[in-house]
C-alpha cells in the first residue's frame, strides 16, 4: 500500500473510533491487546493487515464492508485511473437518500 493510502486508512479508523466516543485504549482493551496498540496503529508506528483492520472495525462497532467501500471511494480516484466503484445496492441507496 502506498503512503497516501496508509494515511487515509489510519485517519478513517480514527474517525470511526472518535465518532463512537471510544478512546484508543478502550478499543485496544476490547481486542485484548496492549493499551497502546490502537494509538500506535493510528499514528503509523504499527502496520496492520486486512484481518486486523476488520478486527478493529468490529471492536469499534463499525461495519467492515461499508468502511472498505468508503476507503476505496476516498483513495482510488486519481488522474489517469479508472473508477473501479464496487456496485453495492445498499450503499447506492444511502448515497441517493443523502442527496
């Protein structure tokens, strides 16, 4: 993963956590990991694989599929790249309702 995508992933994980009024320590303890685990992930001192991201999202109470679709929307569109939007009827309905 390129640096910009890593930064976006960390930022989005933190946004999800903060939106639910959880501290980094709260989430770390839910995962039964060291109290600084989430803080280190969010600050870029620790990388995580996709399974760990899913575990973090579930501990936060966020829905992984929706999160990853938003991640792709945020990071994938660049000049010269096609838009590989994943068709998801639920996400499309949410988008149309929000318009």
